[in-house]
């Protein structure tokens, strides 16, 4: 799979692909992508909307939608291709769509928000077409409309959104069935048929935490768990069993949780599916639904799951053989301020110095190429201009030498202050 | 605190108190405890109710409410006192109240169910009075009625329910504010004022998982997490800061999770409360609400939290110094079939053989005496008749020698099949 062989496998620059970037249009720029029957509603909404985010308005926001600027900033950071998750506010949403679940939205709001996401998808297709082979755009759907989501996924496949689908969460209270419900079977079917990965990004699966003083701290404590649980929801509901070619990606939710979690899931799978359940045992009371799983959870993981390992930490890289070297995809979280951009080259040294070149090559780009269909050969010349060399990444970086400003990224702060 | 000193501290039988037992009345027996205005409703409800549980009807169910039988069965198991959580179905409930959250219940149902729980509390006060000093009954409340709950807690304190309060969960979709909401401040206040512990029992905090094939397996995978999260909800909402004398108990949700969880919470507390948050960092975005916490999460734990460590496993006992030897309270989960009853003596040997006597004494009874107000001196004569001696518990038990029927308890199954 790597584009390089022989000597060049050890000396060619790394083709660095960020598996976790974010982008979107400025609010007004969505209008032409919106079905015309929503234009009057849109004008009224946009006139009254007060954008609550500093980083998706103002002069810095342009990197979300300015194609040339974005390419230049990523290249300067050593990155030649990217997976594009949403970031800005689509029409009719009160917040960024990634963290805005539908609870409380009236049917009318849901219909209009769905139109807003479709506008984003159409804008995104054009944005990706501006840089062929370098952007895998991720299509947004809404779980309250499974049939419409299936149609949208087909549209996305036909229009070059190779990033696949962003699977929202379905937490309790969200008004849609949980992800282990059979209701979503048509979505799994169409993604498998079209070879599109299903992405689950941290932040999109948490419930409404309410407007309480401690809510934002507790959101931060729990946000990755809400995303993680989708792994066992899908496995134990048999989704990975019934769709062996379907690929899932768990993005920006850490890496270190995987080995112990797989051990735990394998343990429960053994208890629930095993034949030894005595009368009155939890096996007897809770088992029965698991007879159809032909693999263990860790075997499904190895076959069909991967991580978007945004700003992966060194102690997580040390777990790579238990996670699977082929399951880890580095990401920068560009343009988020808690990401490792614009210090990705420093981050790669922190995370990967001393790791064998071929393993680094897989984790920083080749795995993402496999999952999202990037052409490594086509990207190799760009990597020679912009990418780091194996020698660059192999040079250890002392945490004391990190720029102070970089400490806003948890990975850099942990390296400096915790030594991990 | 232990009742024994000098030589007797090493030779006296252990005063074994189960921090996790369950009981309740048969359905009809609740009627006289129900306010008379609900009697007609009750008769109509009871006539149509089909009890879904084999273990709270039929000949085995009597141990839930037959005082003499229960004492004899616990004594035969080596246990001289117990904390009594609910088990049977109170008036107007479709299931056992421990796992039945209010979502979807109409206001009328909530009012009637609340009357049903009050009837249980009154029955329980009589049941505890049947065996003075040997039963700490746990009072049930309903979170939709904070004012009424406070009144009920005062009633419970006046009527000898020394087990304190069963704090239900408040998961998303349950229709009540989350436990980190300020709404519950009057409950914390009255429990602190009266010196009543607040108990959070696994199973009571999970949301409605829906009626899907995988739901019961996923419930089993997640049920302890739903209970665990209450720990950080209460800490980060400042409940333990504002109420330094309030004691919390986390029951039947494992023990091994505590050391790593406290490390994680301390880490986040440091990030969120620390002064080093750079612009754009998560600290800057999410902090602010934590300035009022004068202790770290692990310090609150050591001051105000303990575990009801039902059928604790050996590898968890090995973590006791990181959890706190004074934080662990053994429990049998009587009369549940997944508990270690009627093999508690075997379980104590599996879990504690080789552990210093004074540490065992704390974990099997003295800690529970401190939290629930049992009088160890008064119980010592019963322990001499029924309890295991230090020499009994110090005798290792080979997992191969466990009765096959005991394997329905996960602790025994793990010892036999996993060696843990």
C-alpha cells in the first residue's frame, strides 16, 4: 500500500494525511447551496443570527473555506491531504452541527436543519473539487430521516465526498433510536455497498448536558465515552457481523482506551455468548442476542475499525501493537486551537521519534489512504516538497523546546508537564 | 472503631455486615402502609398486575420479607447485620423500583409511584424494627419532588432508617435535572444535617435502553458507568465541597475502577482548575466553574466516599491501599442469585485470605458500622456464634473447590475460569 518501496521506503518523505480536519462555509456562502424554497427562511434566520464562536468568524475564520489559504497553511504544517469534518454553522443551526443534537427541535426545525446540512454537503463537494485528491469531505446526515440520509449518502458518493459519512450520536433524550436499534440498517447497507467509511467524531454523541455551572466541565470529562460507546453498540447489535466490508472510524477520542476496552468487550462477549451460564446468572438473564456474533469484539476491531488519532500522545504510540499499527491514523485537528496545528512537524517528532519508518508511514498517511481512497503515488511529489523526512521525524524533540503557545494543545501540555 | 482490641483484635470472629442486601414486601403487604386515599387505585392496580420476576414471587421470595427466615439465612451465611436496599415491586410500579426511572410516566403515575415508595419506606421501618441494630434500611425518594423527598428523609431519620437515602440516577431523557444540577441542594443539605449517607446503587442510574435485541447486553456493558458518573457529577458540581460532612456510598458497581478514575479526575481537575490555560485551550473554554473546589477529587474521595463492594474480587482487594482500606465495605447482594450468598464464607476466603486481620475487619464490617451506625460491640456476641474467625478467612480456598452452583456469581466464575 505505501507508495514507496526499496530504498525510497526508508528515505522518501512521509506522505502526511490529517485524518481529522474541520472546515465549512461562512454563513452567507451557504445560501446558493440551499434549495431555493428555503431562501426566505434562510434570509430571516441569517439576519437574526449571532454567531457565538470567535474562531468561525473574523479574519482567522477564512481557513475554513479559503481553498488556497488552507492548502498553504496545511503544506506549511507538513500536511498534503486531509479528511474534512464540519466546523462552521450550517443554515438554521444554533451551534456548530458537530455538537448539536436534535433534541427539542420541532419537526419544522429538523426539516430546515436537514436542508442546512445538505447545503453544507453541496458546498463541501465543490470545496473538495478545488483540490483534487487532497480533500476527503465527510457527508453529514440526520438520523431522524433514515430514508433521506440514504439518498444523501448516494448523492455524496456520486459527487466525490470520499470521506464517507459522519454518524451522529443518538444519546438518550435525543429523540431518535439508539445506534443499536435496527432502524439504521439501511444506512449501514448503503455505506457498505458504496465502500464509504462511517465516521464517529467525538462531540457528536453527547447528550444535551443542560445549562448548569458544572455542565461544560462534565461534558469534557465524558465526551469521549459518549463517542466510545458507539463501538460496542455497533458490535453487540451485530452491525459489523452483518456488514463485513463496512469500515468505521472513531475520530478525536483518544487511542489509549482501545486495548483495555477490547479486553473488556471480549470478556463480556465470552460471558454472554458462552455456554456456561448457570441458572440465575447474568449470562442466562442477558444472553441470547449474541449467538449471531461469529467473531470476538477485538476481531471485529481488527477487521473493520480504525482511529482518527488526533494529536496522538507518545504513550499511546507505545500501545500501537495492541491497537493495531494499521488501525491508527494521525490527525492534526486543523484549524482547531486545541489541535497540534501549526506545530504538526513538532508533534510528529514527539509522537513518533524512534518508531520504525514503515510503521510511521502507515500511521501518518498510508492507513488514511486505504480508508479514504487517497492516492499515495499522486501525493508523493507534494510530500517531497512539504512533508517531513524520516530523518526529520526521527530526531527527538525535548518538551522544553516546544513553543509556549503550543501548550494549548493537550498533547504538548502533557509532554511538557506530565512527561507523557 | 473496631470493637476488639489487644488479643481479641486478632482472634475474635469477624463482625460481618453486608453493605448490599435487598428486601421488600410482597405486593399485597404494602397495602396497609399506603395512604388510604390510594387504596382503591391500589386494589385495581394489584388485581391486574402480573409480576414479571421469578425471584420476588413464589416460595423463594419470602426471604425478602420474612424476618425470622432472613435472619437465619444470613446467620447461616456468616452475616450478622445488613444494609437493606429495595428489591420487590412497590405499589404502582411496573418493575422493581431500583431500575425503574420515571421517563414517560404521567404526572398521575409519578404521584402514585411516589406514594408506593413511601409505603415501602414505612414497611421497611417496621421490618428493620423487627431486628434492632441488625438492619440499616435505605429510604427511597423521587427526584421529581425535591421538597417531598426532603420531608421523607426527615421521616426516615425519625423512624430508624439508618441506611440513609437511595439516590436514583438522573440520566438524559429521564425528565429530571442531572445530578450536577443545583436543584438537589435541599437533599444534600438535609442528609448532611441528619448524618444520613447517600447511596447510589448500580442499576438505578441507567437510562431507558429501549426494547431492542441488543439492549439488555448493552445495559450490562454500561450499567456500572451510569452509576460511576455520579461520582464526578457530585464532585465537579461542588456538592462534596459545600457539604464536607456528607457521606456517599457507591454500591454494587465494582471496586477496581476507583484508582484509575481518581487519577483521571485529578488530571482533569488540575487542567481545569490550574492557572496555565493558554488562550484557546480547553482550560480556557471549559474552566471557571472549578475555582471553588478546595480539594482534589481523590481528596474528596478519601474524605466522603465509600464503596459497597458486593462480591469483591481478589484482584480488587489487591488494590485496597489505592482505593483506601477504610473506603471498602464488603457485601453479599443477598438474596440476589448473582450475589455470593449462600457462599459468603467461601467468598471471604477467596477475597481476603492472606490480608492482615485488621484490614479484613475494616472491610467486612467496621467500615459499614462507621457509615451506617451499627454498634460493633452489640454485634460481637452474634459474630462469635455465626461469624467466621480470622483463621477461617485466612485459609486459602482453591477455585476448583467452589460448588458448581456458586459459579452463577461473577466473582466465583472469575476465580474459577480467569484466575482473578
